[in-house]
């Protein structure tokens, strides 16, 4: 899972400048790059908040089931 997180950051590092380079002027390219970076950060944060925890195995599944009942 950590490898997928690293690859997504590397992909964004390449994709955002490619997206921003479509601007006609330097000002529009910088603006597009800043907007794309902000959008990526928000989407990445939401993914880490909601999606990533559901993909990792639960630690509670490996504990002793009889330990919580007080036996």
C-alpha cells in the first residue's frame, strides 16, 4: 500500500506540470498549476482519510476473540 501512495505522489508530480503547460502564458500556467496542486492535495487528503483506512487490514481481527468477553 505504501508503494501505491508513493507512486500516486510521483504521478502527480509529473501530471500537474504537464496539465499546467497547456496554458498560453506563464501567468496562466502558474495559476493552473497552483489550482491543480490544491485540488490534488484535497483529493489526496480525502483519500487518506476515507479510502486508505478501509484498505488496510484491521488489527482487531488478529486479537484473541475470548479476551474481550472476560473469560
